[in-house]
């Protein structure tokens, strides 16, 4: 017998699926078979067509995988799949922490195995076809196993502690869980690059030379103290290039992909680093952490209001209420709120990108940053004409053309 919560869950799942398909449809309508005038000097005709082919290939794969996920969740709802997995997990013991760990472990493993063929196709067919893939099957399997291990150790450990807090304090568990989550976020921000990344990639200090000297000069004139500049072997998996900033205080570091160094000129790399330094100088990293902590606290508090409601578990077909089933149901119900909060975060993030670009323009060369952004976008076959609605919902960075406009280098004459 389906209760009210069941129909709310169903409505949220269907709405999310349809909204995403609608946004993708709008994005495809923004395409033009001819190179738009605004892209002349950025894309040539062949690259433009190739970028659309790349996007269409990913869109088609994404449609198949998301539709399969959608149908699987509907089947789990209508046929009591979550309740069945719950009963299966209870064969491993009566301790609720053990039951929850087995429950999420079984669900996570099954879903990951179902989605693995899509990941394989994406990596070894689509990325290979368009010249991006450098991943070997051995690396793919190794990454998968390491990912599972980290999920078990970190995800399982955090979940066990949260349930333990609930068993000890009841509805007040959210305060202790919030403190745990906040501490973990800060720890991960500070040590992710030095503890997690080395499990997957090699990082080596940037060698002495013109690039390091230019970076040192940038740091001097921008008033930024940085001792840690590392190069990561991104070419081990892909030809795509990137750079990122991580850490806080003395643990901060900038990481350059080796592909970025190969693809860009020294002045362009310096401009990209000036952008990353801008994020730090404008305190974007700290603001992001604070907002994430506040959002996590809000989510946990709301969950604490419903955690002991038997209707949540019953909506999933279970007669016996449990923390983990309630968490699944609440996660779905909370999805619209999470989407709204995510929209706010995306708007703020795009604003931060403009601020970091302005900082880079003031402390390096706006034209060099513009040419770097163009080279990276063209090389990565980015969609340069996304629909505004799709940007609003999904983009944490402004589209390239908007960034070039704000930098004052809209017509750089680079093809």
C-alpha cells in the first residue's frame, strides 16, 4: 500500500528526470550548423563541427545511462527493491550500523557495476575517438578498485560514526554529525592533494627554469606566498589540460597538469595561475567551505526532524523503520531544496570566476589569460554556445565567451 511519502518520492524523481531532459533539449537547440559569427577567430569550421559531434556523443550516452538509472529507481520503488536489500542486509547481523553499511555497500556496488559499461564506453570509445583518452584498461580497473576502497574506508567510516551518534543522542545526532562533517571538509581541503591525489597520480615539484621563475615573479607582485607548485601526470589518463588550487594556510599548493604545460606558453600559464591565486586572495576557498558547512548543517538538521518517522521507511516498502532507509527517502525528498541551494552556489561560483579573472588581468596579462582559455576550450572541444538555462542550472564557471567579454578580449583573433 503506497503512502503519501511514496507519491512525493515518485513526483520528485520524475520531475528531476524530466527537467534534466528539458535542459538538454534546450542546449541542443542553441546549436547552429554554421559557425556563429561570434565564434569566428576562436573556432575553425572543422573544430566547431567536431565539438558538436563530441557533445552529441556524450549526450546520447548520458541519455542512455540516466534513463537506465531512472527506470531502476522506479523499479526499486514500485517493487520494494530497497526493502528487499534491507532484508538481505539484516542477514549479516542485528547491529544497525552493520546493517546500514551492508545495505549501502550492496546498493553502491550493484549500481556501480551496472554503470561500469557506460564508463568503459565513454573512456575507450568516445574519448578515444576524439583523441582524448590515454587511460589503459589496467589504469581503469586500478582506479575503480581504489575508488571502492576509499568509499568503504572513508564513506563507511563516516556513516558508521553518524549512526553511532544517532544511537547515543537521538535527534540531537545532527549536531555531532555536523561537527564531524565540518572537520572532515576542512581536513580534506587541506590534505586532499597530498593524501588522496597520490593514490591515483604522481605529483612532482615544478623544476627550476623560466616557468618557475615567472611564477615566482607573479607571486611577488601579487603579494602571494607560495612554496608549493607541483606538476601532475594528467597525461596518464587524458590529453585534456587543467590546473587547480588546493589547501589552506601553509598547506596551500598549486597543481599544474603536465598537459597544461605542454599546451600553453609560459605567459599563458602564468595568467592561469594568476586566476587561481585570485581565488585565494579573494577568499573564495574559505567562502566555499563556510557555505558547504552551513548547507550540511541545514540538511542534517532537517533530516533530524524526520529521522524517526516510520512513513519514510514504509514509503520504500519496509515494515521496520531504519536510519538508512529514512536517509534514502529523505535524500530524494530533499532533492528540490538541494537543487535550489545548488543554484545559489553555482551563481556565486560564476561570480567568483569573474573576480578571479579580474585579479589575473590586474596582475598578469588579460590577453594571455584570454588566449589560454581559448586554447583550453578548443582543445577540450567545449560547447561554446550553451543555452542560458543550461548554464544557470549546471555551470559553475561562466561560458568562455562571457569570460572573454569581461576580460575585454572578445575578438582575440586566435583560431
